[in-house]
C-alpha cells in the first residue's frame, strides 16, 4: 500500500460522499478509498473524525477534511481539467451560493421526505412540497441552459445532483410525472454519465488492517 496516499472514508450511496468522489475522480486526485458500512463504523473513522460521518479525507500529513464541499474544493484547487470551478455563466460566488442554498434549504426537506418517521415537524407530503419549490428553481435555470451555470458541467451540478437523485428515487413515479422536463433530462444525463457510473462502482466493506482501494484507478492497493 502506498502510505503517501490520502485516505478517503466513503459510503457508496451517501450523496455527500458521492460528490466528494465525483470531484476527486474529475480532478484525478488518487486516494485510498475505504468503503464504510454506516451501521458498523470502524474505530479508525471515529478516531479520525468525532462526527463519524462520511466522507472524511485524511491527508498524508494527518490533516483531516471532513466536509464534502471542502473535499471537493481541495481536489479541484489542485486540478480542475473540466473547469468545474469556472462556471460558464454568472460567478464562482453565485455558484457556491446556490450550492449552499440547497445544502441548507433543500436538504432538510429531502430528509423529511425520505425518512418521515424520523421527524415530528412535518409530513412526507409537506416535505415533498417544500423540496419541490427548490427543484422548480433548477427547472427554471435548466430551461435556459443544459447545466446550472451554462452549457457544461460545473461544481454546482455535481454538488447538487446527488441530492436531487435521492429526492427523485423516493417516489420515482411521482417525480417522473412532474412538469420538469429540463430537470429530468439533466438528472438523466448525470446518472447515465461515465463519471457517475465509475464513482458508483460497488466495493466491499473495508476491513481494518487491510489495504483499501486505489481510487479513481479502481485497482487494489
């Protein structure tokens, strides 16, 4: 195992971990990926980051980055061949503001829609209505351009799409029946992309003491 590689604790289906892997793969930043099962978190993850949620990136100098957007920024500031940090329209600041709007506003509705039994302050229906307001904003943007900030992918597309995917999958028949043709096309392009398929490859649970997976090359370390 290459001890110089950063270590990424990840969980395949977590949208936060998904967007971190998307940025790492796009930038070509190689890491040792350790796939975590959330009901059986390794002690190494808990010791590294007390919040014990994924993703967590541990750099060779023991610096810990445990927020998904910060992992994205870490990777893209080192290499951004697809220009994710340079949106075609508007500004980088407006792009980051849209991401923040979805993280802070849309995500609570998504949680309550997907897991209504965990919350007493809303119903699945009211959460779906609340989330739909944010999705209508995306539809309006995507009526103008094929992506959120122009004709090509930006960091905003890849930071937000994993959460829209989760919302859509909660009741796919309902989602498909909504008058959101541009949003639907955008989401379909995301989930059918080669990059998405690559970062969604299944890996076995990481076993402490064993090597992880070299990512994004997808070769055993």
